[in-house]
């Protein structure tokens, strides 16, 4: 009589890890990303300001949710010198760095409070465990919202098994296409006012031969067929302007 061998269980499947948001509180995220992506801040602020200009919006109260070390708000201070600026982040370490680096901006560790003309949630939703609940809870706090959402749900990422490296390096636990990103916002009760692709990965790609070759393909594909290229090769994020409330709004989409 033969006996069946007990199946081998991968220890990674039984390891009890900390909740996803813990890395922002205990310093693990800062250790992995010591700049907290501050090098992208002015670029993001310029892209947001360009969209706001097209929408003829001049905010006087601006809040950045998930502000990190405050670089985007500091850049907004140059574009909107008369505006009052506020930043919230769940990471005490990030808020301390923000306070050290940027004067004239109010920073606070913890959850969002108050009401603002403009709320920024740039590269945040993909980090939040309950992304639907988080997105809904923002609504009572603002008039206009700008979301920047990485578009990582692509054919190339699937073929390269790229989700776990992004999870380990950047803390991304949700992955979006253009369609699912917009669906998340509308499911949470937002009216989409405008949206556009941003070359968030393409513009900051490494300069080695492999990265340059991929960037060339991404840029060329985007010029020919933006939606198909982004879904296939990635390289872009989606910047969305939205207002709270159900119903439909005229969608201005720029590829």
C-alpha cells in the first residue's frame, strides 16, 4: 500500500504579515523610499496646474491627502501664492520631514479634516487597503478633486509578473486600467469632469538600454493608439478631475 505524500506548502503563503498600511507608520516605507518620491513633486504639480488652468479653476484652499514630505504642496505654493495649503498623511515620519522642509504650509499626521476648494489625492488610492471606503470618505471635504492613478494593469505587467515587485517596492496593493480607475470613482459617487494620461513612468524611466527601448515603444505606441498602447505597454498614469455627487457630467478626455 502506498501513502500519499503531504503537499508542500510555500512558507510565503502562511507567513502572517503586517497590515498594508503599517509600512507608512512604522518607517518601513521611508526606509525603502528615502526621498518619498519628492523628485516627482514639481512635475506632478505642473501637470495638475495645467489641468486646473484649462478648467478655469483658481483654488484658494488646497489640501493634499497623502502628501508625503510635502513637495507637491510646495510647488503649488509657487503656482498659487495666495492659496492656503494643507497636507495630511498617515506617516508621522513623512509629516515631520514635510514640516522641516516647507514653511507656510500646515501639515498634520492622521486623517483628513476640514473643507477645501481643491483636494489632491495623487498616487494614493493604490496604497489604501479599503480604496472604495477611502475614496467615498473624501467627498464631504472638498469641491473639486484631482486624482492621479497609476495604470499598472497592463499586458506587459502581467507577462513580466510585475505586480509583486511594485507591491514590495512601492506598497501598491491595487492595480488599475483606465476603465477600472474611472469606474472606481463613479462607483464612489463622483462626477468625472476631465481626465488625461500622464507619462508618469515614461518621463522618469531609467537610462539603461532596456529601459530606453521600452520607453521608445511606449511613446511611439501612445502617439499611434493611446488607449491600446497604455493597456498593452503601460508607462502612463491617469489624472482625473472630479466633483462629488451622483449623476453625469460632461467628460473632457485628452489623450
